[in-house]
C-alpha cells in the first residue's frame, strides 16, 4: 500500500500496490503493521456499507465526540464519490482544514478519516456503494454534524447537491470557535 498525506493531520490517502498476471490482479487493502506505522487505528469494531441511487447525493458531515472515538477507513466499491475529511479536533495543527479525495471503483483508493474529524461525501455517479471499516462503535448520543455548506468552513464540493437528508441539511452552523 502507498500512503499519501493530506492537508488534514492524520488523514491519509491509501492507494493499492497491485500485483497482476494473466488471471487479473491482487492487492492488500488492510495491514495492521503498515497502518500502525502511519498512526492509523487498526482496531475494527464495525464494518458498514452505504449505497446511493443518484448522482449528487450528499451524506455528512458526521462525527462523534469524546469519548466515542470513531475513525473510518472509507472505500468506494461501485461508482465514484468525492470523500471529505474536515478537521474538527480543536487541539490539531490543521483544525478547520479539510481534504477532499475522489474515491472510485476504478481507482480502488481509500481514505482514512481520523477520530473526531467530520466526514461526508458527494456521489459523482449514479448507483454508488461505499464500505467503511470503523475503529469504534457507533454511539448515537455522541453523534454530531456540521452542514456541508456551513460558511465557517467554505467546503468546495465539486458538484451540485441534489439529494440530502433532512438531518444532514439541518446541522447547526459552527458554534463560533475559531477556525484557523
């Protein structure tokens, strides 16, 4: 696997290192030693999947607050999405910054979202499917979110938002803490 740093401290793009022959290809998608060497939590408490019918579907920006730590290793297994990691960790050197990365079935890329960061994605094609390996248990009372269009963050989504849940479009504006 090849690890590439993003603008968010601890958020990594993970590309596969495939081996191919006449049968097709093979690549490792998860390795405890390689992940740990990059500071990535290797405990997998849950594995989740979401699917979306329409291009322009936005999910996010979700996170959990302490003590409910929840890092996510996200991969798009059908179609194409743009995945976003928004640093909402007040003690982070990249607090308020974000990384957006195209994940697709074709590029087989993954994105590690560190615990306490906001996470969301926009579908760029119809009929997408996303899988997550999650480092902690989902804890409903610890769930928080920020609106995808909150002016405090100026997220630059690469397409029109056509489908979004009532919950995701009604997250409150940032609470006024300074964004660097």
